[in-house]
C-alpha cells in the first residue's frame, strides 16, 4: 500500500506498462498487517518526503525503490532513519545514508556513512 498526495507514472514506450512510480511530495509505503510482527504478513512501513519506485513491467513488483528526505523505517526487526534509503528487491536489502541510524534489540547504530539493513540475514 502506498499513500501520497501526488503520484506520477512513467510508462514504457512500447507496451505502455507502468515502469516508474514517483511520489514527489511525501509518501508512506506499507506492507503486511498492522500489529503483525513475524511471518509473511509482518508489518513494515517507510515514510519520506519523496520516493521513486522502479517496477518490472513484465513480471510486476518493485525492482528498486528510493526514498529521500527525512526517511523513517519501521519493521519487526527495529526502526531506522536517514536522509536517503535505497531498497533492492534482488537482495532484499535496504541501504540507509545521510546520517543513518538503526535501532534493533541487538544494537543501536548512529551516524555511520551507510547502514545496510537485511531482514533475510537478520542484520
């Protein structure tokens, strides 16, 4: 789910499939079920001042998503923030930059150059 006040769509030239989604004025992206903390329905939320998602026009789904400006992440593994976040679906990793911080039950990390958050590796 994604909510935003304005959404721009970029279509592929040949097939007119949606290739890119852009939220230029704030957005919230959520997946899972609120209150669910584990399993495939675990709740995750990202908010930022703007965001862009590159979609696979053939198979559907997100290839890469970029959130910029006051990024906030909420996941069962913990919380994170930074100036920019890049999610790569191929690796299921989120890289936070711009004075990033992550807080998990195992560690609190602040002001690194970049933090790579990988739920699959629990790191």
